[in-house]
């Protein structure tokens, strides 16, 4: 399983966290909720031009104007940063819930010093914003955006005070002004417990079988990754399998239910699984019973 919103080099991540912390401090934004993204951008001396029609003509015109190297997107462009002008342009099709992360991603291109010295213009799309993107620069700016949006360790420390549940990131997404998707990923990835979330594509009705849902992504905590090395997840889920039964096909949530997982040593673990249907995806949150029983102390 590939780490999400995480870099392979912990020293590089620590460096990015330091830069993110300074950006938050410069805006005096620690403890301000929802995270004041526009104020952070302003404090970093960048500006935002939203509701743009970013097409090939727009990109060609901007590229000619800057006269420098363009970092291209892979599909429909959602955001562009003019590095020298410190101005980000955002496409009119971007959903409001995704704007905070996109803005901070663009800011990352302009505020991470080793990036801003290479490109005159950067263009981002849905693929470059994806946490599984292989491009190192995009992974760095995704990490920066996540660190700023969740105020470095502030979210993780606050979440630890709540009951472990899928409801916790859903509730805190409103507090931090983040999408549910980004918050659930952050909740699991930074959790001290052994836990994992399966992200499924929206289920589709299948005559005679109820529904079918396909696996989009797996996000695990570091402890879970170490405990369940090489665990293979099914690609498809239906009401006929253990995890498929948990999918809330025609409702928002399913109550916690017991399932069993086998770790890398062949040991069987009784786990608790619960699910949330956001309409855009299904989240199945899983945690071993033993991990739920442990008291978590953050240092």
C-alpha cells in the first residue's frame, strides 16, 4: 500500500512541515477555524484569481507572457500558478469543497524554495492533486497543503480526544474547512492506532445481486502497514461478502460490525468496521479490537 499524503523521505517531510508551520505563523492562523486559507495565502504575498475559464488559449497566453518553463498538467487544468507574479488562477469548475486544498497546493509550488526556482508557470489537474501521484513535486505540494490545512499536528491532537469513529473526521472536516475525503485520509494516515480506510467508488445497482462497488484506494496508518504487510484487498465488493455487507448502499452510514483480518504472521485479529456513504465515495474504516482498547498518549 502506497502512503497517502506522505513522502518517502522523512527528512523532506520534516522540512515541508517547517515551511508549512511558518506559513501558518506568518498569518497568525494557529487555532483559527476553519483554517483561514485566504489569509495564509495573503501573508505569503500571493493572490488568488478565481472563477477562471482555464483552457488551452488561457495556458498559451500565460505561458507566452511568463516566457519560462511550464510544468504541465495531465488532464483538465484546475489551477495555475504564475510563479513570478505570485498569482494563482483557479478554474470555475472547481467544487467549493475542494478549493481550500487546491489553493494551498498552488501556494506550495510558490513557497517551497526548490520548486519556485524551476518553473515559471505550473498547471494542476485532478491527477496532480491525487495523493497517489508519483511526481515528487506534486507529492511535496500535496503534503504542504495537507500540513497547512490541518495546522500541522493540531488536527491529529484534537482528533485523538474524540472517540475513534468515522464520525470524528466527518465532524472535524467542518471545523478545519476541509473536504470529508481529505479529512478522512488525514485522520487515518496520522493516527497512532492500527487502522485503515478503504475508499470505494459509488456502488452501482446490479440486477439480482443488489449492488457492486469497486475499490479506489487504501489508506492505512503506519502501524497498520507494519502489522498487515502484504494484505491484499478485493477489487470488487457486493452484499455477498463480509466487507460488502457493511457498505451503506441506500443510506448514509452503517453501524460498527465485526470482521476478521489476518496479519503478516498469520495471526487472526477481530476488527471493527463501519462505513460512511458521502455519495461521491464509500469509506470503510477498520480497526483491530485490540487497538481500540489501547489508550493513546500523544507526545
